[in-house]
């Protein structure tokens, strides 16, 4: 599953290679990739044809394109394996290419998705808190890389939750874009175990935690952002760019980079949590 930095890398690629171009035609070759567009493939293609792409936007892990006629956005779900590739229109098709949008400059935006969990759908733009966002994104909070992210408001929203801090970090309606990897890495930096109660953490600690989240994502982005410069926009998902720099995630039994204690893996919400048992003591059961 791509996390926020990987999605931002894709967004930047689209901003560079697709924004400002006009879509000549759209061809859908796998119906599953447009299943979220309830009016069907022909409707999607007809409504996108002739539109000029005006922006590539992102909130959390949600990605969308806007058009010059303004009312609808194209929401792109990357799912587990979705890729947005920009290739010369006559270049051989990649395996698992399910949607093609031919642009007026001779290139083609291709949606390639081996596992077909992702897809494209048009959705109306609605205004939330002064910013237009597609309807399916309306309930998603701003992410820490958003220039209008309000750290103090996020601290208050977190402290209002009588729930484990890691669960709250993953709650996209509180802050968006924090996935499993970045939650674990950020909690390690501030030496907090993910099962501590959010409402029991102090404001200074939560400010520090949010700053850690922002820093970890910024570092991942700095690494990922250098990996594409060709007309090739890629998503690597969680085994991607940042792997070598991870402190705890995926490092079970390896030494903590701070104190040397073996990193512990625990089950959490059908996934895994990684932490240092010495730096991040587990709270006692109540
Ligand atoms: Zn440690």
C-alpha cells in the first residue's frame, strides 16, 4: 500500500508531465478499474475527453486531477499496486495497463494495476474548510505536509480520543496520510509505545510526535522525490525508497538504532507494530 510520500511523488510527476495537457481520448480496457465510477466506462471516457488538466492535488493518500471545466475531479485510487505512467502514446503497453488517456502532446497517461484494487472515478468537487476537494475526500483531515495543517488543532483532536495513540494516528479523520510505517517510525522517535492512551499524553509530547511525523514523511519524500525524472511516474509501495533508513519498521529482532535492544513485533489491527521494548515501554494493562 503506498503511503503519503509515495503518493506525493506520483502527484509531483503528474504535475510535471500531465498538468496543462489536454486529454484527447480515454480508453478503459478493464472494467474493474472504473468500478467506483458508477456511471460506467463510456461515461468516464466521454466526460474526460477534451478536458485540459489544471492541477494534480493530494490530501493524505488521496490523489486527484482537476480540469478546466471545474465541476468534477478525477480521483485516482492507487490501491495496492496502481501506477500512473506517462509514456509516448506509441510505446508498447505495459502488462496490466487498464486505462489509457491519450494527451494532445503525443504522450499517454496509463493506469497500470496488477492487482486491480485501484482505479479511476470522477467525483464532484465540494468545498470543505475553504478548500475544494472531491466528495469522497470530504471527511479526510488535512495531512501534516499541507501548508494549512493546524498542529494545535490536531493536538486537541488527538487528546480528545480515548483510544490508543497509534490507532488515532491512523485515523484519517483526525490527521490524514499517516500509515503503519510512518506511525511506527514517529512513535519510536518520541519514545512512545503505540498502545498508550492518546488522551493521557501531554500537549508538548503530542506536538513533538506531530513534528516527528512531519519530519519522517519529509525525509521519505526527499529520498523518493529524487527517484523519477524520466517520463515515468512510479509507485513502489511500502518496500520503497525509505527502507534503508527505517529505525524500527520491519526490523524485528534487529538492534534498536538508539539503545541496541532487539526490536519487537506485535500484532496490531490485523497488521504488525514494531517498537523498541526499552525506549518505548509498553503501558501496564488497566
Ligand atoms: Zn531502543
